[in-house]
C-alpha cells in the first residue's frame, strides 16, 4: 500500500471521528444512525493511522505531498 493521504487529511479525519464518538457516547446520536456513524468514525481513524484510503485509489485522489528529488 502506497500512502495516499496527507497530514491535513489525516488530522481532519481524526477530528471528525472524535466529534462523532463524542456525540454517540453522550447520547446525541442514537439508534441505527449512531451505530453507522460510529463505524464510519472507526474507519476514519484506521485509514488515518495507515495513511491509506482505498476509496482514494478507486477515484484517483492523492493528498499526500510528493517529494522533490
């Protein structure tokens, strides 16, 4: 897996995941919607940790800066 996520993208994903988790565990998000969003938050954290998003590969996105040789 080649990295395809930049630092800004990773930070934004983690912040969104923290927000979703906070809303879920305070009881603001409940039911099926809360569960689905909690799973999405977990995926955001996982993709941020490995710096790779499979959907970026499918759609041809790359937010990782390229190194100049």
